[in-house]
C-alpha cells in the first residue's frame, strides 16, 4: 500500500498531451442529464479495442447500456444487494446480531480478501445507506466482460482495455468512473439473463461515462511509492 503521508503532484515538466490526460483525469461521481453522442462512445470503444493483450487474445466483450430505466433498475438492485451484505456483515451492531455479523465477516473476508477489504466494505455500507451512488447518474455505462479463455491473465487485459477507454473518454471531453460494484449484478441470474452474459464471458467491471457537473477534473497530490532502481552495479531507492 502507498505511504499516505507522502503525497506529491506529478514530477514532470512540460507535459505532453497524453501526460496531461493521465494526470488531470479524475473519477467523476456527478453527471449532467445529457446523453453522450453515439459517435463519441464508439470512439471510446475503439480505444478499448486497440488495447494490448497477452497473446493478442483480446479477451473482452463490451456491453453498452444507455437505457435510463435499465440503469435505474440496476442501481436499485445493487443498493438492495449492498443492504443484504451490510445486514449480514456489519459487526458494529451491538449484541448477538453484531457477533454473528462479525463471524460472517471473518469467513467472507478470508474467502474474498480483495473484495471485502475495508475500503470496498465501507463503500458497500455507504451505498446501502444511500450516501454513495452506484452509477452516479451517468447516461452511458460500458460493461467490460472478460473471455475466460484468454491466455495469461484476462482480468489484467480487461483492466488495460478499460484504462484505454477511460483516457480516450477524457481526451474527448467526457468524464468517467469505474464501477467495481457493477459485479454485484453478476451474483444473481437476473442481469446475466437480461444482458445475455454466459460462458465464456464474465462481468469484470463497469465504466460510467457522461458530462460532469462542474469541473471535478484536475491535478491532485498522490501517494508516492518506493522505487528500487538498479543501474551501474548499484541499487538506489527513490520515490
Ligand atoms: C477497478 C476500479 C473500480 C472502481 N470502482 C468504483 C466504484 O464502484 N465506485 C466509485 O465511486 N469509484 C470507483 N472507482 C474509482 C476509484 O475510487 C478512483 O479511481 C480512486 O479513488 C482514484 O481517484 P481518481 O480516479 O480520481 O484518480 C474504481 C476504480 C477502479 C480502478
């Protein structure tokens, strides 16, 4: 994990246009009620299509969702699931219920250590309590499905593909936010059936896209990470 107290803005002079996109893009959680033109979404998808992948397997498929009613219905379903997770695992409650929840959480954390890390668990509670949105009012969602037959690590390929799309979207004047909680939709049969998701595909992530309310993008300081640098027979440690 990064050292939280050691934050810096980008240490780069005279950025080029790609670096500007990388440094200024932020995850946006409030969108205008205005649909993104189809041609821009197609350009974003093209950026995904041209991502590198192990063995050039391109182990992905995209689902584009621009139907407000369906997005709202998904949002309600994710909130409902977050409430269930919170009920089963929120050990902060007093008495026996709290103890049972603690046991549930202990078992689940061991089974899903990344998914139930304190940060996503905190977000699940916020979503359940209506304090954090799921799709943030965005008019378009791109779901990335992974082809499980991809060589190596198809999840990683899908991440690279998504990052291409996120950066391309920002370069086109759009804002985005990755939606990890979208995978909750794959926990039951309803959305798998409605979206036609079946072998070899598996829902990996969602990315919401739209026009931001205000201007939330821009440079922020970020944690530095130790870098081991080997050169001329020496090891240097830098940040
Ligand atoms: C794989 C992935 C899943 C994420 N899931 C969510 C999510 O479900 N909801 C959300 O509001 N933000 C989500 N985020 C956004 C992160 O919180 C955000 O990238 C991080 O706080 C850094 O902020 P920045 O993107 O503005 O630099 C996700 C990001 C990634 C890469």
